[in-house]
């Protein structure tokens, strides 16, 4: 999605909400741009919803 090689992406443990949806915190090492933090969200059926920047510094 952000043209980042997999070796520069780190995922954290997934968090499952009471409604069955899942959030996964992800850090991406963008080299000169620094390390950015995002949240990947999936619905209860494990279908992709979106990716959001965790902080304004994470926005591209």
C-alpha cells in the first residue's frame, strides 16, 4: 500500500474487540522519513476495513 518492503514492517499482537473486529498496530521504517505507526483494522469476518495513522506524524 505504501510501497514499503516487508522487512521494514513490524506488526504487533492483534487485539480482538468484543464485536469480533480486529486491530493490529504496525510500525513502518520509512528510512529518511522515520518510523511511522499505523493501525490496521479488520471486521469480524477478518475482512480489511482500512489503515489509519496512529499519530499525525504517521500520516503520509
